[in-house]
């Protein structure tokens, strides 16, 4: 049975990294922001050498994950779930976006006011990872 990992947030990506993401991606958006958060969490959780990685949905999150982990080309596996799966020296790690985080990101499209949009993006940048992600580690592929 996979072991569930609780992430204690001690550091967040700094504001400059989000600016770099917007330059790379072409704009600020909720999914690239969540991708950066996924990649940042993975960066701290990788044990030893990152051997393999795949993201399971084609979204803007790919840019954020690639930036956080300095990956040139992240393979994609089509799936109905937003999951980042990686293999490292400690086994297999899966970081999946929680339904609440996806609902929050989806609400961005309903906001016409740029101030409200910025506030939502700031919330996604700083929300505790336990509210954004389900993280599991196992010795077998998920």
C-alpha cells in the first residue's frame, strides 16, 4: 500500500520564479501556477536522482513543472487526472492536484475583474500544499 506523505510548507517559490514562469508561458494563469507549485513540491521531495517523470494531462501546468525542475521536455501521458509521477532513488512519487485546487483554478474563468484574478492567482501561489496536493510514495509504479 502506498505511503501518504504530508508536506509541511516551509518555503514557497519566490515571486521572481512566478514572473519567470509568466515570461516563459506568455501570461499568468491558474494551471501554470499550479504546475509550478507541483514542481516545487516535487523538487523538495525527490530522493537522490530523478530517474523518470511524466505528467498525466496536457495543460499549462507542464510549463510550471518544467520550470521548477529545470526539465527540458516532460513526457505526457493522457489521463483524466492532473498527476505528476516521478521515479527516484526512493521509489515512485505521485503528486496529484486535489479537486478543491482544480475548482479554485476553474473559478478564475468566471472572474472579469483583473484585481480579482490577481487575488486568486496569489491565493494559488501561497495556499498550503496540503490543500493543493495529494502526495503518495510507493515502491511500485502508480
